[in-house]
């Protein structure tokens, strides 16, 4: 038993093919059918079932990660007349409370963040929302209501 066994590539120094047979063989990626996913492309439909069976359904397609995009806050709106129509249902569901003569409405609880001035309102509302249109603010104040926000758009 020799003390130091020499590696194969050291033994092959000086030979043209390093034990790989003819000169043409073991040349490049062509000898092994290409690099990576070569040969499994568009016109290789006959290979696809085999590839899918061997490597699973995740073999084809894109991988990696998608850059996180900036989250844009969507403004969800409601008109005053729609709010008045739905008000009794909201009171039943305890989303809106009644304090004396005012209906206390938190628009964020209802899923809205802007109040628009469509329609007319007869009830006295005490509304808290992120945004109000100029007309909505005027109509609420005319009917004797109160607005709890600094963001009146259009003033």
C-alpha cells in the first residue's frame, strides 16, 4: 500500500485527453446536452411529461421574489343620502349609536374613510371620518350636525 496516493488529474498530466477518450469528447456543454435547462424548451413537448415527472411541476416558470410595492391607501366613499338610508341598519348592528338628538357615526368602523355630499340629509349626525367633501361638510352643518375631522377636501 503506497503512502501517498496521487490524484487522477495529476497522473494524467501530459496526456491530451486526461483519460476522457477521444479528443472531441468531454469538450464542452454540448457533450452533456447543454447547460442548465437547455433542451427542455418550447419545442420539447415530448420531453415535458418526463421532466415534470422527474422534477415536479415547479421546474418550469419564473422563480425569485417580486419587489414589494408601495401600498396605496384606497379611499372608500359614501354619500350622505346612502348613509341616511343605511343608518337604521347600522343602529341595529350597533355600529352607530344615538346620543340624545345626534347619531354618532364612525365612518372607519363602517368601512368608509370619505363622506361625499350626494343627496340631502335631515338627521343630525355627529360624524368622524378621515375626509369630507366640501358639500358634505356644508350639508352636515346645515342640518345641525357636527364634523370630527380636520380634512375637509376642497376648502
